[in-house]
């Protein structure tokens, strides 16, 4: 690490619970701290699951496996750490370019070392090997015997014996492996972070009586934010003035928009569909859901899955055995070349590098396919899931309303007339109900009804005049209480439509109710095919949880072939059901989209949030869909299963190939150069094989 960068001088424990610790740290100097490099170094420690630095607060938070390590041990190990010197790109502004330069330099040294005058061969080889030697020495002091220590010993033996070709071969092969692993990981990480960028980073605020557009980062709590039609609300707050319809499908899972006026709460991530609001900002900046998502994913990029931990632990356990084998080979044969050849071939590189590369390659492929997977653990758990549970509204259904019934109560009007009447006055209105009615009119024969200027009554409906009579289209409250229209003669019919789970749009004309339009959500086209693909991938049970009426939920379940339905549930009841099923041994993947799904998403073995899901749902979920397509759930499952299959294949190849190389090297069949090429070539081959997940 550059001498211009600080290290950690002390750690003061601020909070500790099982599996999680937070320290306040002090730097060793006034120079900047390489948080990213230290994060990678800390992530390599046994038992560490996730690492998060907060430089502004001088805070370090670590999640760890309490069965493997403890906070005090971690503190001692961390204070002895420096960022990994052999891993190019952690402390430089242009890691890819620097790594490529070093790779080319190492290759030139390898090809030209034996062409140089003898006095120059050692200095050149020593210069090329310096990162390997420094890294090995540093790890020997801080962590004891590791694969990097073995690599440093092998290169030292080759340099000491004058076998410069072997030393440069090892340096080049190690550099090539590091370059591949770094470039793959970095591109995957960058793409995942790019997916988290908000749609807009500017907000309209009212300052000094004037509305100005400012960067979102400059908005402060207590300011007045202005949101108009079509804009996404980027803060959490309370309405100070104005009236509007806000689409909260992303937060609540409900397909209808909600009227907002003074005193009502609004949430970030929702969309203002019609109207204009002045909002008192209560949560901004780093407290917003988007910032929390970004922080969550940033932590997940350094988190390790169970498979990675197992591979890392196995690799560490095998290092002393490789060293013992090298020592035995030398004692029995007296040939230093055998010891050097054995030290070239350990299990650690392939075991530790190939697994994260396979995970990140799969995450990269998933991101390109419209699926954000928040870390290797999520991918691993998705492959393990044997039970899939779906929320209903906005998940198995579209969340968009369509007209299903046109019921006329006046013989002078046909069902089609009713739709055209409503569409004629709703055609310039952008509320979801209005859009659904206008869309329905396009699919039937009819005529446009001429009317006077349309009056928009926010949270109620619309009104106008046709042939000198007042026409009103809107809610029951609007036509019955505000307009004084009697609806009781058709109470039985209206109640029956309501029980079918339909939203009713009342149409009054000339002081009488002439009919209603019934609208409801529709089943997604790909829902049935997606569930079938999940079963083919090994899923044993598919269930549905919903707050909807049981009969309506069961109808959908029968239509899609769902095994079991839990209906008329409160949000906390969804989480309780998942907890019970989990305690019975089920490994559950929960798919939802609303704020009411957040407890269930967090409590499941793996949570999947739909693209239009609430921000809090997307934070709680381990996987977030970036496209409004339920088939992406099956895509994610298939990709996870393929990635885990690839990881297990690589594991078997690693163990088999390196065991063979070690055995051959120990009995003198391989020179240090051949052992280095075979070992590192195998590692590179396994890394490239891991890229098969990156379609």
C-alpha cells in the first residue's frame, strides 16, 4: 500500500450483538484511509460476512459468523491489516489500466529474462516478484500461513537458486489470474451500482417564495418540495397544500390511485398521476429509500455466501498440508526443485477466486437480464429454495385495471353506450380508472358524446353537461352524497360486483344513476408459464398469500395451478405464515411488491421484489426485478441453479487437478516452471469456466 495512505490505529467498540459489531476507528495519520482496499482485506478474514465503512462518522460495521470468530479476534486481526498489495485496483483511480500495464510488463520480463546479461536477470526478476513477496510477507505476519505465503516462498526459492524463468513464470501467472478476477469483479460491481442510480437527481423546492430546481442532495428536512403530474416523489413527507392522485402501487400493491390533500402522508418512490402537491420534507438524502438500497447493495458486494466461506475455510486448512508436503519432498529427495514445485500448486487460489467470480458473473448476467441480485448469498439461497410463495396483486396480476362489466340501469342506454358516455368525459383525464374506460371504448363500436367543459373534482370524479343535463362519473360517495343521486334500488347488484373484487365507477345523468362500470385487475400473461418453469427447476410447492377475499383468491389459484392459498391476511400475518413454514423445514422464496410485503420479504429464505414494488420492499428483498415481467422470477431461479451447478463443478475440478499436480510435483515429475504453469493455468481455466454464467 502507498505510504500516502493511512491505516487503522485503533478500534473502539460502540455496539455489539450476536453476529454484528460496530467500532469507531482512528486513523494512523492525517492521510486518507483506503476504505475499499481495507474492506476487501477484512472481507478475506475468516467468518466475515459483510463490511461497511462510514468515513464521515469514522465508523466500521462488520457482520460476521459468530460460530467462526468473535469481535475481539476480528479487532486484533483488522488492526494488523493493510489493503492487499497483490490485488491491483483497490487504491488507484484507474485500476484496469494499471493492471494491464503490469500484466504486460510481467509478460515482457518472462519472455526476455534469459536474453538479458546475467547480472541484470536477478534485479529484473526481483522487481517483478516484489508484489508477490511483499504480499506473502504481510500475510505471514498478519494471518499466518496462507496461499500467498506459499506463493512467496516458491518465488523466493526460485530466485535464490537462480531459476529466474521459474520465478517470472510464477509472477506472470499470478498477475494474470489476479487481473482476470479483478476485471470481472469490478465490471460486475460497477454495473450493479449503475442499476441503483435514481431516475432523477433533481428536485423542485420552494425557497423565498420561488420554485427552483436543485440537486436532490441539497434538499434539507423541513423544506417545501413541489411535485406535479407525472413526477416521482423523491422524499417522504406530509402534504402542505394542493390536491392530487398519487399512484402508490409501488408502496401498497393496490392498483387504484389514492387522493392526497393537506395533512396526508406521501412516500418516496410513488408517482403523482394527476394534480400538484406542496410537501413538507421529512426524510431526505441518505435517509431516503434509494440511498438505503444503494448502501445495502454496496455491503452485499463484499459479503460472502456459505459456499464461499466453506471454500475459503477449506483452502486455509489445506495450506499447512501443502507446506508439509513440500518439506517432506525436500527432506526425502534433497532436491529444492521438488519443494518449489509443490509450493507452486496449492488449492487456495482456485477455491477462493473461482467461487466469487462465478457468483459475480451470474449477478452480472442477471443484471443484464433485468434482475438485481444483492450478493452471492441471495443467489445461493434462491437455488436452495424448495417453496415459492407469491403475493397476488401486482405480482401474479398486472396491477392495471380493465373494464370487466358495463351494467346499465336505464333501458335508454346500452352497455356500450355507458362506456362511451363515461369515456367522452374522461378522455382528457389521466387517472388509472379514466385510462381504463377510454381503453375499453376503443375496443367497441360507439359514438362520442358531445359535452361542455369538463370539471375535475379531485378524489371524487368528473362532471360535465350533455344535451343540457349534468353527467357525473366517479365514486359512490361522489354521486350519492355530493350529487344526491339515489343508488339504493340497485344495492344488491352493486354488492355482488363488490364481492367479486371489482372497483365500481358510478355514472349519473340528469340526477339519476344510469349505470356502473366494473373494473378489476388482470392476471399476468406469463404467470402460469412462470409457475410451470419453477416446478421444472425443482420447486416442490407454490403458495399464494393475499389480503384479498378467499373466494377470489382461490379462483386465481385454480386458474394458475397454485398448491395452497392463504387469503384475507394482514401484513404481519404473511410474515407469521412464512415463519411457521420455515420452522417446519421449508426453504422459502417469497415474491411480492407492496410495502405490506416487506416483513414477508425480509423473513423469507430469499425475498424477491417486483419491478414496480415499494422502495421498502425492494430494500427488504434479496433480489429486485428491474423489469415488470414475472417470468424474470423463473429466469432468476434457473440462473441461480446453473451458477451453483457451475460452482460445484469448479470445486471438483479444482480438487482433482491440484491433487494430481501436487502428487506429480512431490515425486519429481514436474519442474517448478511446469508446476506453476499447470497450477496457475488450471486456476485461470477455472476462472474462465466460471464466466460461463455470464451470458
